[in-house]
C-alpha cells in the first residue's frame, strides 16, 4: 500500500495533488437517505472542520474541496519549505496536536532536562514527525479515520466506512491545478444540488466567495496571490477575482441554453494557461472521466514518468489534446 502511494506522489515534480475518498456503505456519508428518511447533512461539517484543522497542523495547504453525498474531493499543496523552517520544538508540538507522542517527547515539551542519548532520540523522532507532517498519506489517513470513527459511532456499527485507500492524482502544472479546482468547485452544480457557486454548501468556492465579500481571503485555504513575480508570497499564482469569474462562467457554459456565452466573455486566465475554450469545458466537467493518473502538459507528464520510472505515459494523448 505504501509503495502504491509513493508511485502516485512525487514532490520533485509537483506539490499539488487531487485526492478522492469514497464511502463504501449504501448509507450516505452526507446528505439525506430517502430510503430510511434520515439526514446525514451534519457530517459535511465534520469533514470540512477536520480537513481545515489538519491543514493548520500539517505543512499541507488546502486549495479546493467539496463534500458530496458519498465522496470527497480535495486539492492539496505540500509546503516542504515550511516544514524545513520549523524548529524541533514546533515539529513535536504540532505532532502532539494529533497524537500523544512518546514519553520522551512529552518530557521534552514539559521542559525536562534530558541526558545526551535521550536528546538524540528526541531529535531523531522529530525528524520522523517532520516527514510525516508533509506526507499526504498521513494527512488523508487521519482525516478519513476520524470521520469513520464518528460515523460508525453514530450508525452504531463497526467495519469499513471508506472504500479503501484514497485515490491520489498528481497535478503537474498550473493549468492542471486550475482545471481540477474548477472541476471540484462546480461538482455540486453538475450534480444539481446547488444552483450557483455561492450557495454550494461545504465547498471551497463558497468559502472563498463569502470571504471575498469582506475583501478578504480565507485563512484556512491556500490564497490566490496574483501573477507570478519575484519574492511573491506563497499561494496560487492567479487573481482570486479572475478565478471566481472563471468558475461562474464555466458553470454557465455547462447549461445547454448558454453554451455560446463563453465566446464573448473569455476570461484572461484561459489565455495564460493556453487552453482553448472547448477544451476547458471538457476539463472542468469531465476531469475524473478523462484523467486516471497524473495530469499536466505533455512535457511535465514526461518528466513525472521519468522520475517515477514509469515506462508508459498513460494519459499523454489526452493531455496533449486538452492542454494544447
């Protein structure tokens, strides 16, 4: 299982990953089960709160998320440099927010004096914790296990709650990141459970719009920082306003009675990403259908496969067509 995840995640190639988890039982993760007349809508809040809380402990930022009735979509960004900058004390403190740690690390945080061999053990343990705090596998494991425990307790049952291991998809360049984020943010609209991005409950786009009304950006989400420039702050290299307009416009294009609307209102971001209008609509409405592995421009995909020692570029023809 560990080897499989390593094949899906390569921080040399990209820090952005699309993670999907699906519920195994017929009973809903969230929403209303009409067969038994019970609502599980409150569980959406469980997922959202735990997800955003973990992002404040890990060196992993949440770029986009949405919680559907029986599955979740998340775009994560691993911040290796942030983890490297943490002191040993901060690393151990962060890990203890998740787990109890060891007796020695507990003694260290209490300020107790440690003999040299024990101090060395603390330092080695801190390095293990530091690596885990940039590990998407640990992040998703903690998220999903906590939701499973709560759901099983509420359902008064035991056993598997999720289908199994989460699925991870590498997003190799900015075009892939933007397309996947828009796909996620429009998912409730495509599923006909929301009419606009701002009323799509428990989604990153709704959270961003609510903050934007106050001229702010959500502190718990990876921010949009504008066009790339030297010494720019950490974040998504596009304007938030452009992204929100892009999602809104794409949502209108999905509707058959307004497909022509995009021709006269093409957002600048598509030109910068070098993706045609028709291809963008395919990307943001059928992302999971057309892509089953790493996603990005063919050049980025080639490098990813080389680093992962993969002989075949499974999605190269689709990437070449849609990102051209």
